């Protein structure tokens, strides 16, 4: 169950930071030339990204609702222009993001399916095995 004391935006910032950390951890280096060393790791990573992308459309819908409901009640102001113009522009952009997230999820589903039968039969590096195994 979600923590009721965490601001929702904090969760999105944490998700963005988690993706950044993933990018850093999987970036090929001298110590880890493959980034993601094995196809099953790539399969699991694609699955996690697919799940993330599948959840984005609802987030976009709820943000639109957070803009429109207070506006419909007459509670939204704008520093310049009209609230209607800003909300319409944001809503259209969020609808586009919604549609793109669906397309992203579909593409990741295809990638996930394509990588599901892949395994690895090459050598395992010393860094992949802990001492004593």
C-alpha cells in the first residue's frame, strides 16, 4: 500500500532517478564492457521498462484531471494569458504523451517477446561469480 505521507511528485522524481541510475550501472566501462552482460538481463530490463511505460498513460490522465477539475470549479489562475489556453495546451500535450506511451509499451512488448527465448552460453567472467561458489 502506498505511503500516504509521500508526495506523488516525489515518486515520479524517484522513478526518473532510478532510470538514471540504471543508465549509469549499465553503461559499458572497462570493468563492465557489456553493460548488461547477458541476454536474460536485457529481457528483464525490457520487461521492467514495459511495465513502466504501461503505467504512464494513467498518470497523464490523472494530471489532466488535476488541471481540469479545479479549472471547472473556477479555481485556476494564470500569471499571463488565460487558464483555458494553458490547460488546453497542456491537455493536448499530455494526450500526445498518453498516445506515445501506448506506442512505447507496444514496442517494448515486441522487444520483450523477441528476447524471451534468448539465453547465454558463453564464458562467465570472474566478476559474475562470488567467491565460494
